[in-house]
């Protein structure tokens, strides 16, 4: 009798243990990590009066929007490597678009893969040359150990049939018919196809397509992401899915209906005179490209139309996540690799320390977080995303990361943050955002003299009046310089 009772008790305990383990496995939160390309904070949810992003606004209502998030290096390769490794560029060694993350590095997706997750990539997560590698169906800088599955884009980009306009001053579109035929002849995954005039997203070509049925990169990414979500809903495997949209990176290729929301004549574009200041270091100045007023407005329309198209494709993915019943158990991160200059400071594209080039949108929505539809104005660095997602998922921390978790801020956005400033670097320069101050330092080189910039962001958010040489702010400049040097050295270790 006692043996029978003991057997019954042991059986019950074993069943209970199995049930607990089953619940624990089922409760593993999924991760949907979405990254845009060259997206600055000119979004409706960030207070922009013209650019329309209804799906990002909808996502923000379920999470926390971080209003002072900064990339660590405002070009694609270093920034994306920094996000995926949780390390500063000087630490992980990726300091340009030709660099690659070391194969033995435990990246953010690889950590999830090592902990039993299905891990996939759609589109651009690590650096991907746009448009060349996209047109060639390549991804030369990818980190293979990060993924169980990869989907490389093979799209026509600026060669996509439609109404094309080159706003850079050179009519490259005359070469498109010939290049389009070459694209059709080539097999994907062999060689990239280059378009004249493109360098780090500096070309300003707008292509308006007739509808969504063309081979548009972000539409392809949304389609494949939806297919993969449906597969995970069936097999019930916990997943980490990275979805990398290309837009608004140039060329500005999108359906005509997305551009139709914007009249270029109504675009608020800065003039050359507005930023014509003499006390700016040479390293901070823009390139020679200075389009006229009309082209500046058309470029802005192209950028906003591309943003709205990306936002629409994002909405498709998020709607499917809801429809499949996966939303309640999925951590969603939306971020851009860096910002983008649209003529501010008479500069274009990225790779500068200016606010428009370094500040990015960041929205996090996670199961169980108590804060939603709120903004957090603490300083955030993109190296913080790695430890944040790891903590939210309950995985063991990686001691090799240099970021600080933001998990606490998802419940109490105004709690005291461990990060009191944000550190940024570019080739030949370093930046610090601290309190109301923006400070930049360009060490002397054989080509350039040493340069400094100091801006009061409360009084001068456009960064027009450089206070670095003002004796009234000498103490502030010295204090910030010492802090910047400290951050520069600590970023290496």
C-alpha cells in the first residue's frame, strides 16, 4: 500500500516537473528585431510635422520611445556591428564598411541560437552594400554563425521600372535601360552591380513605381518575414527574427502612392545660408554637392516617401504578428543604424557627428512591461540593445558586451539611468552628448588642424552657434573634453 502511494506521489511529482518544464519552454519570449537603414528622427511619432509614419506611431503606443538614442558610428558597417556585438567599434574592430565581425564572436543572434532559439535574418542586419550588393543578391559582410536561416535580397533598386529622377546634378538615369538588361542577365550571388555616383548613400535618385507588385526590396523583406512568422506559429519554436529594411537608404525607390502624400513644393528644406557658419572645423563640413532649392525639396520628398513605404511594410509584418497570436509573447525592437543629413549644415548622407546623423529612433515593446505609449529621455547608446534584449529574454548575460541594459526603463522610463552621456565616433573625430551639451573633437592630422565644436542644445538645437572658442564656456568645454577622452579610452577595453 505504502509502495503504491509512494509510486503515485513520485509519478505526480514527475508530471508536475514535466509540466513546469513545458511551460518554461513555451514561455520563452520571441524576438522580432527590426532595423531601418539611414532613418533619422524625422518621424511623425518624434514630432516631425511632415513625415508620416502611422505604423511606427502605433508601435510606440505599445512600448517606450527613446528620444535620445545615439549610434556609436554613423555609417552602416560599424554601427550594425556595434549593435550586434554590444561593443564599441574600437573594441570589435569594425571601423568601416569593409570590416567584418569575427566569426568566433558571440553576437546577439548567435547567443539566442546557442540557447535553443530558431534564428533567422531577412534583408540587411549586418552591413550590406546598397544598392550594389542588393542588385547582385549578395551579403558579403554577414556573420554566418549568427543565423539558422538567411534571406538575401535580390532587387533592381534604382533600375526598377518607373518614373526616375536623378537629383544629384548628373543624369545617371540615361544609363538605366542598359544596366537593367545587365541585371536581368546576371545570376544572383555572384557579383555586385554598381550604379554610377553612389558612395555611402550619397546618390539622390528617386524612382516612383506603379504599384507594390514590382521587385521592391522592402516588400520582398516583408513577404519573407511574414512567411517565416507563419512557420514559427506552426512549429511553436521560440524565434529571434532580424528584419532589415533598406529604406530610406538611397535610392529612394517606392510605389508612387507613397510619394503622393508629399508635395515637394511644401517640403521644409534648409537653405545654404541658414548653416553658412565660418567657425566649423573642416572635418565637419559637407561635400561639394549643393543642390538648388527645388532639388533640396525634391530630395526631402523622396526621403519621406521612402520612409512611408518602409513604415507601410513594417505595418504588414506587425499586423501578421498580431493575427498569428504571437504578439503577446514577442519582444519587438525597432531601431535605425544611424541618422541622415538632408542638407542640414550643408551636408548630406551620414558619417558626420551632427545630431541629424547620429541620433536615431528607438522603440521597444516587450511582454510584461508596465510602461507603454511613453517617452524616455535618458541617453541611450545602441550598444545597450544587446544586454537589454538578453535580459528581457531571461538568457545568461554575455560578459563581453559593453552596453547597459535598458530593461528597467521599460517599466519606469524616468528612473535613474546608469548612462549619463552618449559617446560617438567617426573617422577622425569623436562626439559626446551630455546634459544639454553636444561636444565634438577632431584631433589634428597631417591634413587637418585640431578642431572643436560645442553647442547648447537647449538654446541651439540646430547646432548653428559653435561656442567652443567662447571664453564664457571654457570650463564647460574642458570638463566635456576630459569626459570625452575618458569615454574614448574606455571604449577600447
